[in-house]
C-alpha cells in the first residue's frame, strides 16, 4: 500500500497564513473569511502565537442565531480556545482521524509549535479524490498492458463463484 501523503505537501508554500487578532470584530472575521473563500481563521495573539480558531459556524451559532451585533462582538468572545492541531509531518490519514474524532472541519498545521497553515475537510477530500483517480489510471494502464501481452484476457467470463470459464 502506498505511504500516506504528508500534510506539509498540502500546505501551500508562500501562501499568506489567514489569521485575525482576538480583539477584532466578528464582522471583520466574517468579511475576511468571505473575501478569501475560507471557513475559518486562525486567531493569533500579538506574538503570532495560536490562541484560537474562529469558524463560520462560530459566527452563525454564537452571533447571528442569537441576534447579536457582529460589530459589537469580538473574536475572542466566540473563538474556540482548545485548538486541535496537527504536525506538518503528519499523514493525511492522521489528519482525517483527528478531524473525525474531534468533529471539526478545519485543522491548523503547526511546525515547531508555530502555525504554518490550515487544512480543511474539503482539502482532504480533494486529495482522496486525486489519489483515487491516479489509482484508476494506473489500473487501466495495467489492464491495457495485460491485454497487449495476453490478448483476450480481459474478456474472460466468470461463473457465480468467480472462476474463469474456458
């Protein structure tokens, strides 16, 4: 079986780390998420230390659904503080497990304790699809090679138990 892809290969090199400060308004957080078409932002303190994460769901459930004014509410009031993170050298399988167990859709990636990126459930699904398509192409190539080497082999008829009929 192929070795699992490492997360650091999915993190865009040179891309801006999308973050916001804890004292910024929820309205600004929502505007930034909309502008960059993302579902969450890292919340960093003045030293660049990861102290939380704010997501679309936080905005909806903790502000909009309660009828609060997003201009009056600060990110620190609605952010998740116990942030689940994953090391950049972790496998995509490990990231999937962490997200499933913790029921989260956005996973900050850290290297040496510092945030270096974010991976979403959508990123991991796209990666799985790419792998599946690659495997399908490889399978078709191998079947083609077999057919060229052994003409007619791919047209075998099998009985109900899976034995080839001659």
